[in-house]
């Protein structure tokens, strides 16, 4: 049983503790979920999670953002109001920019998979010490692709 307790176990455990202390429940839950996988036969699903987890997460996040449209609390009048103020128009433009950066980020990570390590460390520092939320690695990779000239 102790063979399962490699360095990654202790890193995940430490990360869970750090995120719990900093009240980042989302990352704490994610790390505990990974520990559950690691310590059970579910570990065999790590390749699947590694390959499709990001896509599954984006689908769930997108669906959650669209709930107001689906449940009827966002109606056509509200949608049309999105085109009437400069703040709403700017929000639309920023949404387009962020989406584009995310696409560049996915391409960069695919072309240079080792970059993900730095992005993860940076995201974890932002989460743990600056009360951030872990939605930034793809955008960070997109910004990085602009800085280093890769797409």
C-alpha cells in the first residue's frame, strides 16, 4: 500500500492543505478528487482524464454559463440590451478576445506540453496566495503564445 504514496501523493496532499487553508474550496475539491483517483482503482482513468478532462470541464463550464438562457431567466430583451451600452459592447469584445486567447493557449500547450508545468505552478500560486480561481491556464497560455510568438 505504501508504494502508492509517491511524491505526487504528498504534493497533492500539501496542495489540498494549502488550498483548504486559503479557503479555495474548488481547488481543494479537485485535488481531493485526484487523490481519490490515485488511491483507488480509478487511477486507471488518469489517461482518460488527462486526454478529455479539459474538454469535459469546458463543456460543464459553458453549460453552467448558459443556464440563465436555458431556464428562461435571460430573455431576448436582456440579450438585446447587451448591444446598447459601451460596457456591454466592451464585455462582448473582451469575451471574443479571451476565447481567442484560449484557443491559442490550447494550441501552444499541444505544441509544447512542458509549458503546462509553469502554467500550473503560476495558477496554483495565484490561487493559493492571491485568492484567484483556477480558470486561467488556457488564457495564460494564450497570452504566453503572444509573448513567445508561438500559436
